[in-house]
């Protein structure tokens, strides 16, 4: 057996072969009809009615108590776990004990999928179980699961390493079944929002992910290349401009749950690929959208958690509508005492220096104001708060404020110190829009790599006429974090972006032979986990000697065993 495999993996492959030798296909093609789940039985079983007298259930073996002619094992399906009672005389009615003594007791392992036919009952200790009359091997697991031990309600050796959990989410879901509930709630969030929009008569649509111009937000895009057309394309940073073109085309209200991509940093609240919902409704303004948004979020909280009162990062947060409303100017004045009204770019730079706000030369008025707000105000906004009426420099796609042309009709909703959604009374003046785009071009030439591109097709669409319109975008990942109490965006994404796995660089064979290790022993030592000569120096020679001899014997390698003195020399690096 190749030493590249662990002892457990070797044994499981031997069991795989033994099953086939017995005429049992460990990966059968035929469907297996399931008539009940673990949760259904747990919730509905009535001992007085003797219901579930005939049941077929399937899942993964998660623990076993092997005894004599009868045993117990725990089966986990997509709804939870249930105990299975299995007796030799029930599954081997013709007297041949092979199916129980050999297949069940010796060839099956924790992690294998089986189908069980039988009936529900309670054991003498009151444990709800399924009495197995017949079982079917459905899939053989040839890699062992992490061992998670439980005793008296406490968990030991839990599978909690975030690096491994996020990389191998499939494994995380198997051994930490509570993780699945986060993603069930995520689906409930999106379903509730769809239901809310559909009730209003708004239409769910899809817009391009590959775009010739990345528009709708200020962000650094990912770039790819289309070989056939020989052009560069961008992964979209927002769905906004395409959705507003549909409003131009005559739709009254459209929305999209879409993947966006931004080539920026990663942290506990940002992933380069994320899900955003954007909605645009004709003949509405941002004041209407505030009420629409708070009612939607109140409904989501109730649907997902049964209450509007949540705990986020240890803070009590209420999603009971209405939410607080506060202008950006008032928020900054409230926290810094500084009034940004009518200030020039140079005056704002001086203010940032006085307030110890870090800035650079590429930043225009909008980013300077945003930097002040971000440093002094955001973290203080714990309860859901609409920050409204942003300076025009911060909002190139937003309609000027009806009573103050230096401001825009925009709001952002902040919860627990984080932005949750962004909304406008949408700019529908094509001449004003082009001028705003040209200002973004000026910022780009100044060095701002997040400034917007000029999308002339969008300007052309506006020239045909777009009605008064309000739009809103909300980050589904962040909303899910809030609604499920998760501290990191990685906890609400099935497969978050990760850095490449770090693999230990093994020393070459020459480094081992230089200290006296025979060449044939080098791959054995490295397979045992000692991939560098330096790692040998940390070992107790006596234990290492015994481990080497034991590995040689178990794997039937037939190598000449080293002497104790030789092993001492290896550990000393001599």
C-alpha cells in the first residue's frame, strides 16, 4: 500500500475492495426512495399511535456503539440526527451473519452513507430511534472525518479552525451541522425580500456580469479578456446602470439579486465577490424609499428570527420601524463640531488635518467628507439610522436636493457601525449626468482608481427620457451577518475567497542523507510529518525510533530498521 495514504485511508480502501468482493457496490447507481427525515420523525412520532411503522431514511453514519449481536449508530441527514438500532437477526434472517458481522461491524465507517428501512420506536431509556430491518450501502467514505467528541453536553476537539472550515466548507457542514442554519436563514432572507417585492408588482430581472464599462459605483474592477471579440471586459461592480435602462424602457419597478465583483481588499466585512440586491421604482423618491426599506427590513427580521430585537456583536439592535433619520451634515457636526456646509476642497483638507483624518492628494471633496464621516460617525451608528442628504461630490448618480443644490437626495442605512444599504432619488437629467461623469473623469486623471467611468450609452438612454425614480441597493452578505449574528462575512458565504493554501516546503533528500539518513527512509520520515531536517531536532530520539519501527511494520515497507544510535545522530543533526 502506498505510504502517501494515511493508515486510516489505507484501511478504508481495503474495506472498499472487500465490499466489492462480497458483491456489494459501494457507490450504487439506483435511486433510494426516502419516506421521512430525522426531523419529521422527531417532531411527529407518537408512541400511542405507533406511526412511522414503516420508514425509509438515509444519511451519513456519525457515531457507532458496536456491541454483540445488536448495536446502535447515529445517522445524520439534511435535517438532523437520529439513533438507529440494528440487530444481526433482523438484517440476516437466513442465518448468514456476513451482513452484520462483516459488512456493518468491520467494513462500514463513520462518514459512510447508508439507507435504513425499519420502524420508529423508543428505547427503554426513552431515546427515539429507528429499528433497522434492512440497510443499504449508498456511499463509502474513504477519507476519515475529524473526530468531534461530546460528553455531558460539552464538545471536545471541535472542528473550529476558520482557515480549514472556510476552505473545506463541505466538511464544516458535516461536523458542525449548526452552520447549515445560517445558510437556511440566508435563503429565508432573500425569499422574504422577493415576496415583498413581488407583492408590489415589481419584476425580477438579470443584467450582464461581463460589461464593457464598469459603472454604477466607485470601485476598482476586475478585468478579463474576450478572445473572440479581442476586447477587455470588466466584471460588474454594480447592476445600477442596466437596471435604470430598464426603467427608461418602460418597466415600473425592477430588482435583481446579483453577484458583484470589486478588486479591493478583504477583511471580516468585505469579500471581492459579494451578493447585492438592487431595486428601482419609477415615480418614487428617496423619502418613499426610506419607508419602503425600513418596512422591508422589519419584515425580514420577523420572518427570519420571529422578532425585530436582535443582538449583533453583543449590542441590542432593534429593526422595529421607523428608523432614525439624520443628515450627513448634522452627523458630522454632532460628532466633530465642524460644519462642512459650503466648504471648498482646500478648506476640507485643512479640516481633515485638524481632525487627524488620514487623506492623500488624489482625494476630492467627496472623499474628504467621506473620510471625516467614516472616522468620526460610522461606528457610533449602532441602531438602524438613515444618513441623508449627502454633498453632491459624493454622489455622481444622484439627483440634486430639491431645496439645496449643493446636496443630493440620497440616504445610506447604517446598522451596528456599518453601511447596510444605499439609495437615491435617481438622477434623470442627462446633461447634469454627463457633467457629473466628466467630474469623475477629472478625479480619475488625478489618480483616483475608484472614480467612475463615463458610460455614454447610459447617458444616451437618459436622453430618451427616464421618469422620476428611486433606487436602493443592499448587501445581502452583510444583512445575513446581522440577521444571524455572525461576526465575519466568511461565515455567511459558503465558499469565501481565500489566500492560496500555504504548504510547507520540504527539504530535499540530500539534506537528510547529509546527516546520515538512508535515502529510502527519507520519504517515510516526510510522510510522518517531518518535512525538514530542522524538525527532527525537536524530537525525543527514543519515541522517534519507536514511531519509525512501528510505521515500517504497519505499512509492511520491509525497510532495514535503523539503530537507536543512528536515530540519535539524526535528531542531533550529525
